[in-house]
C-alpha cells in the first residue's frame, strides 16, 4: 500500500510541475515576453513535441 501512495504522490508532483510551467508559459505568451523552455511530463524527456502546437503570430499574418 505504501508503494501505491508513493507512486501517486510522485505522479501528483509531476503534474503540479507541468501545471506551473503551463501557467508560466501562458503568462509570458499573453504578455509578449520570451517563452520559457519547453518541458515534458517526465523530467528526462525532450519538450520539443510542444513546439508543433504553438501558434506563431508571424504565420497568422500571412
């Protein structure tokens, strides 16, 4: 039972980490500031998958 609780706490911490990053990204995006470096859900993976989902303001003008 302790292993399950430990896994759930770890998953919660990873989700909170991603939530804080998302809120920071939105804050910077709407204020026109430099966007923070992308992160993935798991710490040792690349966050480059997120780049394909970002709308670029330069592309929208064309």
